[in-house]
């Protein structure tokens, strides 16, 4: 392990998973766990979000998500582009993350 590295990759993944399951802001979560906010964002970039679902590509360019956890909520969204999404098994935090990723992809 690098001399300045305080947390192992496994510990970092646990922090990311704990944060995803919490209702805290990143700032509050970091304060509670003695972490620097900038470090936490660097970990999120490096390790990505915790795996909450598995995905498989199906015909027509669609991606089918299969939640690995019990369903938390059902969502029906119609985007301004006309795209209609029917989602289940995502927490509000996971839905927000998905929407941010979709927006990033639209601007890429």
C-alpha cells in the first residue's frame, strides 16, 4: 500500500457503499467519517458507484436493468425528448445518479 494511503481499496468501496445507502450529503457523510470531501470525490471518480444492479443489452439498443436488491420504488418518467422510462428497484439516490449519467451521455 502507498505510504500516504490511509484506506485500502476494499475500505474505500465500503465507504462508497455506505454513503450510497445513507441519506446524508457528501459533506455530512465525510464529516461523520473523518474524510475530506475532495478525497471522497476522487474515490467516486476512481471507483465509480457501488454496483446496485446488473445490466444486459437487449435488442434495439436498450439496456435492461435487473436490481440485485428488493424493489424500493417504481418510477415512470417521460423526458422532454419523448423518451419514456419505466424503472423499479431504484432508490431516489440511485435514480438521481442514473439521470445524471444519462445527462452526461447526452452532452458527450
